[in-house]
C-alpha cells in the first residue's frame, strides 16, 4: 500500500471515529435527558399516577426475560385490570346492585370523563386566573390532576396551590361561589379541601347534581342527639332522624334500603346513649325474615326467666329475639307485661310519663316484615296468631309510649289494604321506592304523591336508600337518603359497639386504641365503724369510681370537690383522703379490666362498702347489670 493510500485510509478512519464518537455522545446525552425527564416526572407526578409506575416496573421483568412483546402484554393486562376495577368501584358509588347495570355505569362514567375534560379546558382560561393561583416564577396557573369520580354527580381533582399566601380555608373557600358561577350552569356546587399529608395541595370537588344521588357512607352519620335516632341526610345537609319516644314505620320495595336505615337507627340510638348521655335503650327484635337482624342477637341476650322458656314453639332461648309468629306473640306479650309493671311504678311515684334510666331503659321493638307479623290468612293457628299479634301491636303502639315502649317496623308496600290498616298507628313514617302512586300515598298518607313525595319514581337499583319522610315539627315531606352500612358494620352494631370507621370520624379512639378500664376506691381516715383492709385497719370509704385511665390520682377531686363547689373544698377533701386503691386487673386471669368488667366491679364495691360520698345507687342487682353479665362481663366475686 502506498503512502497516499495509507493517508487516505487514516483520514477516513479519523472521520468515522469523529462522527461515531459524536453520535455516541449525542445518544448518551439524549438518554440522560430522558432519564432526567422520567425522574422529574416521578418526583412531580408519582403521587398522582402510581399505577403507571407500578405497571412499568412489573412489565420490565417479562420484557427482560421473555421479550418486548411479553412486556407490552403485561403492561396492557395490568392497565386493563385497573380499568375494570375502576368501573366496578364507580358502579358501587352509583349504587348499582346488579351486573345488568353495566351499560348505564359505562354511560355515566363516560359522561364524567367528558365533564372532566371540559373542566380541564376551562380551568386554565377562567378559573385559575380568578382564584389568583399561579407559580411564583412562570405565573402559569396550576393544572388539575388526579381526576376521580366518587359518584355519578361528582368529579374531584387535585391542584398545587402552594403559591397562595394564606391557608386554603381563608384564601380559596370564600371564592367557591364565584367559581361555580364562572364555570357554568351545569355545576351544582364547588368545594375545596386540603390534601392530608401533602402540603400545598388542594382537592376541588365539582358536583353536578343533588347530594342525594351519592351513596352516603357510615362516616356521614350526623352527630348524636339525646332522644333522637338519625339514619340519613337531606338534600340541604340537614340530618334525617326520628324521635325515640315515637314509633316509626319504614316502607319500601325489596332492596330499597329499609333494613339498612333500621340498622342505622339502632346505631344512632346506641350512640346517643353512649356518647351524648341520652336515653338508655333496650332492643327487642322480631325478625320474621330470619336473616336481616340475625347479627343483633348478642345485643338482645337476657337472663330473665321469662326469656328462657323451654317451650320448643314459643321459647325465646335466652334472647329478646323472635323468628316465628308464635315467638313474636310471646315477645309482644312480655312487652305488655313490662309496660304494666312500669305503669305500677309510675303510679307509686305519681308520675305520668317514664323518664328512661339504666334500670328502666327505653324499649325499642324492632319488627322486620310487619305485614307477615299481622298476617291472618291461612289455617286456624295462623288466624289466631295473626289476630293476637295485631291486637297486641295496636295496644303497644297506641297506649304504651308513655311507659318507654316504642316500635320501629319495616315492611314492603305490597298489600295496600293491610298496610293502610296499621299505618295510622305509627306517629312517624318513612317511605323509600314504591311501585305506584297509590303505594306512596298508602305509606306516607293520602296526598303524599301529589305533595311531591315521588317515591314511585325511585329505582331500587340506582336510588337505594333515597326516600321521603315527614319530619316532626315541619310541614310537607322531607327528601333524604339513608346511610349505607356494610355487613361488617351490622355485625359490630349487633354486639352493641360503634364501628371503628365512625369512631375515627368522631375523633375518638378505635377498638384497637382503647385503654382498659379501672376502678378506684378512695379511703378516708381510720374509722372504728369502717371496713378493715388487708392490714387490719378500719378505714371509711369515701368514694368508688370508674375511669379509663390507670392513674386516677386527680379524678377523685373532680368528683368530691369539683368546680361547682365553693373555694377551698378541693383542699378540704385532700386532707380527708388516706389513700387511693386502683383495681385495674382481673383477680382471676390477671388481664386488664374491660370497661364492662369495670362497670360491674364498681357496682359490687358500692354495694359492699356503701361509700359516704357516692350517690345512693346500685343497692340491688339490676336488670341492666344482669344484661352486662350476659354480654360477657364478670361479677368478680
């Protein structure tokens, strides 16, 4: 090879090396730029779209081991599965109870996507400038991201509002009315809340219809009010509830929401007793459907002899719970006997109306399938039992309210002539979806449909829980939607407890966080007439109390020398106290006392020591105490 050829080859190699090196560097820079964009996207958008990151990460494994086609198929399958899950969740939010509603669900979901696209387009032009939201450097308004569709009438989106100078409630909330008018007439309302755990982010909720079109979760249950039981919310946000001292009839088609509202009634009645200091409540249940109120059996346990009959047909087997017409008649008879006993007590006390207490709690008779209870068509035994049940139910509903006995009954509006016969015995009536106008008038009263109570236009599939009621002290009919409870919620309520989700919503400790109970005994100076302790010294018992803390050193001052007493009382009682004994464990098992065990132990110690500063109470073993024992407590003898 000549020298010229060598120079030509060297020049060509140099040219190729220069260009290949250039392209290698260029490709490397492009890859780094893409990696930087991906990193920035993950840091900025990862919280909004975690499903995409997870799908990409999972699809890289089959792409590496099998091939690009397998990776693409994995990514598509995961995204398709997530889409199916979103459709199913949206269907539950719509209240659909059947797979046949798939086409309406897809139509409604598509409509929500169109609404979201319209919001996204109009947000940057109209809404954001009016709200004065923008980044500090570029001034561009923030984007709406993380769109969700919690219900068929609501669209939510998240925006970065860190540029606001004040808190979200002070800066954005007063402007929501102007924002609704600006975005157009289809909007019903707009609200804004902060996103917990993510500073600077706000969630905007755009509602396109009445809140009654949304399924109401258990966390929407109104706060308890003594003497009332709430089971839903109205279109104006007002609670839907009834008085405990009046009887209530729930009417509607199958799957319309009657049983759920009755369960919510029970939950609210327990809450107003536990949390608001309202009326103590005792439930007697007639469940002719055999399944709707099966979970309430633990709450109806009763050790009194009349509830432990050995009769195989009428025996209640230790529970205030009846599943046959014969057992229901026996339960109604026992309720009438209890009302007669209370009437004698009121006569001796010269009182006209019972004020519920722990010893004489309010009795609420829960009746499912009320028309089956008063059914009298059939053989001689059915006619006799139906006639007896009708007679006893009428007497309880019309005469025994002043003795603390009320009834809540649920029934389907299928037999107009029978329902009309018993409807007027109930002072309060609630109607859900019905088949015809006549059934609406039968359930609520003549002229209800003409007055606007359109129960016959509601569908059990899409409007389960929606209905109308007549509120006490108000004219006309109140449109409302009942709270939705799951089977797990009813199981917890049947044990006499409050579900954890609702406790967390109230800001209270859940069942996993609750501290054990404890009983403390305050002893005074030695007294010759007092009870000797373990050291043989006779001391005078001043007070016996219960607390949820294990260190009640200061609690006794609140009981004995509280703020309502005159100055110096607190110090005077401190001088009288010799010592404080705290009982926080079970003497048999060594386990911490539950609240129920602490209640029983407090009652026993009050009867044993007769404290000088306690109110005179718990002198005898009461029915309430026997019920606590039946529910799992111990007497600690």
